[in-house]
């Protein structure tokens, strides 16, 4: 008999955020963008032309919302299915054992810089029919950028704004075989900078789609039967976003995530899993001026970039325009481990690495979880390995409920 035990897990966390550049006449027109820039460019000492992070609209879509994935260095595409799989890999829901589940996560964000920026995330799923081969899932995320005071050149505050980014999505996943599944997700996205002064800053809506896959198989390591898993998720392929009535537009944070993992039983009650994720933005790099480049040539390259009409074309072009070494530098690497005792107590740890010129997000993370028949509580903590990282010491929490467990309480 296999020592492998499934565990319905859940949680939250991850990094990589920011707002959008605001085009206003007032002196604080770049308030939100400065917060983003501090995060992305932390500890970067290279020249501006060398620093080339991927620029997108609504970057909060890239923040992982669960503590389980965040505690392992932002991993989740090939980990055991859990209630927060909607973000990492929705196709995993087809392998959930419980009939339904719901999860609520909350992350205070950039607490070293501000006190009122946070991410709230609600997700859930429901298994369809009696065959246990497909599932419907959904999630709602709300990222508030807090209160921002708009001031005139003289320093007088004339308006307080409350910008936010939100999204709602629904997915369907189905087993293709006893060991593999696929899923699709449709997403509605809205961003509102909180004001529309002089028609310079307008809210905008966008639509996107994801496609994902997951597989798991038993393999033997010596005499031990272990569980190998692999997965992928192509997310946020959709329309572009404009906050100035279409004069300029930006890509959504389209993303390709690949991962693999191995769950090894130590004995009847103890298991340990090892996981690796590779993550790449499917967004073309914004043109940066080259040495000795004329104004006309540089402007033409910017026009060519802006003429890319949608995220699908952008995803294709993201693999061109850079050297192979630059393409490799754009891949983020995460690896982590999760120990569990009897699928009730969990201890996790991991590391996330991003190239210095692509954002320089490098950090360890750790966390723990406790599961009962009805609920599970998880927490994660981030420890930066670069100086002056505003994400250092970020705490994340998630609370999930198993609907089968709740139902049994009333029977």
C-alpha cells in the first residue's frame, strides 16, 4: 500500500507588484509609480540603459495570493492540489478529493514603506458530477493602493484618491486520464486610479485567459514509492490596458510558469516534497535607447512596440528582440520544500531568485500550516537577501475551509 497521502492545502503569498505610471500635471503625479520603482530597482547600481525590467499594467496580478506557495519561494504550479490552485495551476482542481472548498487570504503589502496597501483574495472550487473528473473554480482579488494625497505645486492638498486593482475569474478543469488534467480560465480585470482629473487618468477594463496542465505519476526511488508531479500555466493572455483614453497602452502581466516536484514518503506518517518553478513574463521588453541611436530610429522602435495590438502577439514577440542570454536572464527561479506530518502539520521553506537587472527580487521564505478536518490555517514570512528590500519581513496568512468537513459537522 502506498505511503502517499493527499492533503488539501491552501494559502498565500508572493511578490512582484506595483501600480501604474500616472500622467498628471501635479507634483505628485508619480506617487504610485515611485513605490513601484523602489521595489523593482532596489539595490540596482547599473546604468539606466542596462536596467530592463518588464513593464506591465496591473502588476498586482502577479502577486501570489497564498501563504503555502509564498512560504516556498513562490512555488505552486506542480505542488499537490489545494484550494488556491486557481492562481498557480487551475487544472489541479480536477485532482482534489473533497467535493468543494473555499479560501480567504490577506497580505499587508510593502509595510516597510506604507501602512495601507494590501491584497485580499477569495478563491474556491466545486467538483462536478459523480465521476470526480472535472471541477469549476473561481477567484476574486482586490488590491488596494491605499490613500494618496494629490497636491498642487504649492504643496496644498486638493484631493485624496483611493486607487485599486481587482479581478474576477472562473475556470474549468478536467482529467484527461487518471494521471493528467488540463484547465482553462477566463478573467475580468479592472483598474481605477481613483480620479479622473481633466480626463488625464481614466479607469480601464481588460479581459484575459489562462491555459494550464498538470500530471502526476508514481515513481520508485529505491524501494520507496514516491509521487512525481509536473505542470504549466500560461496566464493573463489578453487585451491591453490604457489609462489615457487610448493614447498609450500597456500589456497585462502575461506569464509562463513551468514546474516539477517530487513527494517522498519517509514512513507512514511523514512526507517531504521538493519543488522547482521556472517563471517568465510573456511581455516584450520596452525599447531602451541604444548608444549612438538617432531620435527617428528610437521613435520608430517605440512605435513598433506600441503597435502590438494584443497580449497574444506580445507573448509571441516576447521571445524575440533580445539575445539568448537576455532571454535566460528573464527567467525567475524558485525552489522549495514542504514537510508534513500525517497531512496535518506542515513546515515549509524556499528561495526565489530574479536577475539583478530584471528586478532583483531575491529572498528566502518560510512558513507553517495546521490542518483540521474542517479548516486549515497557513502563514508565511519573507526574508530578503538584498539590502533595502521593502518586501523584507512580509507576513502572509490564509484560512481555508473544506466543505465536506463542514457538511460532516451537521450530519
